[in-house]
């Protein structure tokens, strides 16, 4: 997600992440055997069409197939993010009531730390030092962490109560 925001306009990344409900519904259909109604299928098709119109907008006047084919590469990064987020939601849903909702964000923090430590070492070996941020940046980074953690807590509660595709439709629309 963060790589996508760095490489692409936020509006484009947001549009691609709108595929989350579609992906979550498909993954939960395959893994959890959750039923998808006909109206949900039509909603996903229309939503996917809308995402494609936002990404490949031929009415801008600068329509160039080469440019759009090049965008397919950058399209894959937020799409991968959406797939991973959808899979995470389905796995939380699969656990259901077998775990306390607070466990998901706690393990998210633990696993993030385990994966972030090598990334920090790689960053330091390449750049030599960490960036020096002012107080505003630190406050914003801490707020991102707090709101992300709270979103994970409430998302885990929602996934215990409702089908994964429906939860993602509300989360990302």
C-alpha cells in the first residue's frame, strides 16, 4: 500500500483498492465457501468496471496505449496490496469466534516488527542513515499507526460478525 501511494497518485491507488470487496468475496467463496448473491455479483462487476474507467480514462484527450500498458506494471503493486489485504480479511474471518478480536492487531504488530527489522537494516545499509524527520512528521507517523491499529481492531470485530465480502464492501466504499 505505502509503495503504491509513493509511486502513484493517491486517487488511482484508492480506485484500485476498491477491488478489495471483489477480491475478498472471491477468496472467501473459494476458501470459506461463503455464498455470494446475484446482486453482490452485479455490484462487483459494476464496481470493477468503475475501477477500470478511473484507471484507463480514455476521455482525457491524451489517450496513449503505450502509456496505459506501462501503467499496468504500476497497477500490479496496489492490486497485490488489495489481494494481500483481502486474504488477511478472509483468514481473520476463518478464525471466527475462536480468538479474541484484539489478537489480530496484536499479531499484526508482532509480525510487522519481525518483517520491518530486516527492512530497516537493508535501508540503513543502502542509505547509511535514517531520514531525520521533524516533529510534525513523527506525530503523523504515530497517528497512522494508531488509526491503523484501531481500524484492525474494529475490522476484526466486523469480520467475526459478518461475511468477509460485505465487511470489505463497507471498509472500502
